[in-house]
C-alpha cells in the first residue's frame, strides 16, 4: 500500500460549488478511481487549502493515474472542479495538485 497526499488552493468564491459537487460525486468518477486501485481517498479543507489523501494498492501508479486522466467521465468532472481550484505558487509547471511529502506515519 502506498499513501499519497497533495495540496491545492480552493478559490473562495467557488467553495459552495466545490462542496456541492463533492457531496454528490459522480459514480463514474468513483468507479474510475476504484479501477485505478485507489481507495481510502479523502479531501480536507482548511483556510482555503484543499488537502487530499489516498491509498494506492496497485503496482503502476503512473499508468493507473494516466487511465484516470484519459477517462471521459473524469475529464468531464474536471471541467467542473478545475475552475474551483488554484495551484500553489510552488507547484511545478503544469502541476495542479502539488504532492506533499510524508514526514510521519503511525500504523
């Protein structure tokens, strides 16, 4: 099991829309995540920052996330969620969610 976390800003004027979308996340998007061996996936909000955490049980994270990115339902979902988000200033070029480094873990 691999753990991944990432951070992005939530545009303040889009908070209610973002919450509404995720309160009724599309089944096709959730299915794409499950097919990609992603589980225990959460998004937290604090002071305008979205923090995501997920667990990956597959063997090729890059290939599985590429399949998610190619999924038509997920791509449509992103047309609604992406405008709600603003990448951090420290994100790499083209990077939306900036990876967070794990500095502690307790099993």
